[in-house]
């Protein structure tokens, strides 16, 4: 069993352990034989009120590896269920993760501290509970990139090499990732309690979620219905933000959808290159259920599963409960379209004065042009931003990077866009810049730096990580990182869950 740390740099207040006794398994991490610090997120450590230098010390590395537990830690594996590719699994749970405890950060926000890859738990089933180095570094990198885009996300505090091999198809270096999130409560958590413990336990969980994530709902006339509406609103906003940077989550099972509205579980995620609504990179998504353009529809489907667990709370008369929940679920597409339009106005440099239908049509026609021309999603939007920033004759001419001189369809669209985006508004341009990153985690570059890291060379990984933390800034030294992947790479690229 890990020994307690002699000092307590982590001050815990473990509300999940208090409020939901009986719905998790108290457990201890397995000691790592030879832990070695690979990545430490010093900015996140400061945000959490932690001493980064201490965390980089031998005692701190033991904490991050799970070899020592600070006083106040209550390690537990959370229980949850989930619909996986549409099929219900009544018991899943943390098979390789342990919630060590909850911290209150410098802003007064409660944050989970989780060790991922610290060994088997009662929910591991046939797994070993370990994490390979490549997926751990990938989760760290993508989480930081998403945070830099302003997208709600879990983040990694550290990656520690465990000093042992893990076996997948072959031996791989093992690692432990320390993950920070607003919470790890999922739609699947509600599904688990509804399936195994009934409405009273669901009510306990819902009260906990309201207190933690949605305190304004405490005095609502029907807090359970308003909780469903609030979760739906955050999911609508989150998916719109994903679409804005070309992100594909890859495995939007209900056990991977956080009630807080954060992005969690970076497994088979990827970023599109040329625009394609049916783009899929996940090796297990053979039918395209979680394709780029399907993500809003799947979010709505997942929310319906959450609604089913809340029905006994929403109203004692089932028919009324169902009708009320259906109204919320049917509102979702409109709510999502509102967030999507706001995101697209930022990306196109538009104010909010135009007719919503006209601006949606302008955006839809732009995507049709991108798809027809097979233009790179990220670079095409960035070229629009460059054009909006131009002056004189360059401002009125579409750049050759976007359309050939004889492309009348594009010329017509360009004129519509210029008529809608005529004034040089510095605030709009600033928002347009932030909404149209110069740099994203290009799939081929991510794979390249991970391959180097697994051979012991972390320099390319660290370079890319730092560049991704300033995605809107043009970085001449990083032009290779900004180029689209060769077509041969993209057509054969597959991502995996990292188990």
C-alpha cells in the first residue's frame, strides 16, 4: 500500500466521497517501480495552488505516481454504466483511474485530481489498469491544445513514466497521467445509479451535481428538469466549439460525456483536414456513428438517456415527466444551432446585426465550397481571416489559396461575404483571429512526436506542446506543424482508445 506523504501540499475536500457513499469502491493505487517525471504542467499547478517545484522533487514524483498519498486523499474508483455505440453496458466504472480527491483551486473552483494508469480496480474487468506512454502523452497534448482554444476540457497536471512495460499487441513503456477536471461525473454515472439503485440514489447524485456545477438551480421550482436543460445547454455549446476547430471526439459514449460540460476521455480523437462531415478516424467506429458531422445529433441522443434517469424526479406522474423531458430534448437542436451560429459568426468575422437565416446560409455555402474544393478546414478559415485583415485592393480579391480565378461559384460567395463583412472592425478581427487558429494538433505531427517520445526523445513533443499553447499566433518556425498531412496519411489514419 502506498505510504502517506510526509508533507501535505494538496488540500482535499472530498464531496463525492461524502455525498455518494456506497456508489464507488475505495481503492489504492499500485506502486510504480521506477517513476520518472516526463511532463509537469507548471501553469496548471499554479492555478491549483500547488508548488510545482515540490511536485518535481522525488517526493512530488512519488505523489504523482501514486507511490505516496497525501493526508486527506480518499482514493476511489467511480462506478458508472454507459451506452457504448448505442448498446447499454450496465456496469463499467473506472478500470484504470482513481479519484485521489478534490482540490479547491485559486479561483474557488472544485477540481478532481485523478491518477490514470495506476493499476487494476474492481471495475477493470479483463484489463490491467495501466496506461501506455503514448496515449498518456497524447491526452496531455490534446487537452492543452483544447484549453488554448478556450474549449472546456479536462487537463493533465503531469505524466510520469512508471518504469514498467505494459502489454497491448506488444510491450510498450508504461505511464501514469494525473488528470484534473471539474468532475468526472458522466451521463453514465446517472445511468448506473438508475439501473442498480433506483430514484433515491439518482436524487442524491442530482443534488450533488447541482451543488457542484449548477448552484443557481438550487431554488428552481423543478430543479431536476432544469438540471437536464442546463446540462443540455452546456453540451450544445461544447459540441459547437468542437466543430469550430474541426475536432472529432471519436467515442461519444454516454460514459464519456461529462455532466460539467467539459471534454473528457481523449481516446480515438482527431482533427479533420479537408472538410468532410462524414470524417471518421476511430478504428472502432466502423459505421460512422461518431463522425464529425454527427456529433450534435449524438449529444442529443445521449441527453435523452440522461433524461430517462431523471423521469421519476421530474414528475411522479410518468406521462407528465416524459412530456416535460421530451420538450427539453427537442429544444436541443435549436440551442445548438444558436451556439453554432455564434461560433461561425466569429470565424467569418461577422457582427450580430445580420439575419440569422442569412448568416447560416452563408456559412453552409462556405462549407459546401470547402467540401467541393477539398480545401483544408483550418487553413481555409485562416486565409479568410488574412483577407479580412488586408487593406486596399488585396482586401477585395479572393486569395488564390482559396479559389481559382475561373471559380464563379466561389467568386459569388466571396462577394456575399465581403458585402456582409465590409467594415474593418478591430474587435471583430480580434475575435476572428482567436476563432481561426493558425495551428492545431495536426494528426501526423502528433503521431510523429509521440513516436519520438517513445524512443526517449521528448524534444519534438515539448516543442509542439509549447506551440499549441499559442494557436492563434502565426509562428514562422512552426510551418511544418501547420501544414496539412499528406493525403496518403489522412486516408489511412486510424486512432485507438489507448487501452
